[in-house]
C-alpha cells in the first residue's frame, strides 16, 4: 500500500523503476541436503540481494561455471539475466530483493530449472509451476514439490557444468525463451511504461536544467509504502510484497 499526499502528482516508481520485496529463505531440505529455495533464472532482469539478517548463500550457474557466494548481514550480491540462482538457507537468512524493470518479474520474468521434459511442454510447465490460490498446508506442499522439481533439474545442470559441459544450461536458456515468448509483447509495454519512461523523464529533466529551467522541481512529493502481503510463498522463500508503481502484479516471485 502506497501512502500519498493529497492533491499531489500520481505515485512515482522506486528509483530506476526497480521492484522490491523482502524474502525469508525457505528452510526446507532438498534431495542434496541443502536447505533453500527453487533454482530459476530471469530472462531480462538483473537481480540484487541485500542481506539484512542471518546467514546463507546464493549458488549460481553460468556458462563459465558454478559459484557459491556466502551471504551475511551487509552483503550485496547480484546477477544478470540467464544466471541460474538458488538461495540457500543457513541460519535465519533474510534478504531485501531488488529487481530491475519493476513489473516484469511480477509478470512472470522467471523460469524454473525443471527437467527438460517439463520445460518442453508449456502446459506441463505451467501445472508444475502453479500454486493453489488459497494459502495453507496444501499450498506449502505444492511449493515444496515445485522446489524439489526445480532442484532435480538444477543438479543435472550443475553436474554437467562441473564436468565442463555448458550444453544443458544453454539448452535451458533456449527452452526458457520459448516458454516466455508469448509474454514478451506485454513485457515490452510494461517496460516502456516503467523503466523506459523513468529514464526518459530523467533525460527531459536534464534538458530542462541545461536551459536553466526548474519547473519539474515544483512537482516534488514524498511517498511511503507498506507490505500488502506478508509471508507469501515465493520462489526462494516466504515473501513480503509491496504494491509500488511499476511493480504491482503478484506472481509469487523471489
């Protein structure tokens, strides 16, 4: 929920039109003995973790290999589109997640690392990725199953990379692109209305300043927001969500 001054301009997006959430990493143990979330990648959005509590790690896979980055209060880690990432819980890990292109992740800019036969079938993928609308034990069990299926595919990817073979990861990239292709035109509209419009406003303001004009400063306003949903079942953990301009479509993300 955004708190706004009366009679002021419409709510502004966060700086750079980023999206924001808070995540408490899952403490569910997976088949490899690691506790944490569902491995996945993003197609067009860079993601950043700002650690605010506890300890953990993020495991990442790129064509250049496997990496594990330790996370502790004050740590910042980020990764670009195509990076498979898995949030790992050690002890009370809590992370503020910043997402490029606010609105796109909420519209589905993420693909789980399900096994290839699931990725190849859009209907099967959608069924495996979905959670019940109503939260409770059934939804939590579905989130666990989803996480376990993503870990199954992830472990195969990691094993191939460890053996020097990036082929399965590149296959995942292609499969992910095919899955999201129908959504890309909608994402472009969100990007143009959000991140691109924000950058263009900066350009207009710089041009005005070069002319010695300061009219845009009269539109100054202050905003605040509160979580509209706490503890939702996201990809990486339990997620506090915010309805902020440019990032208002719930999807159960990070």
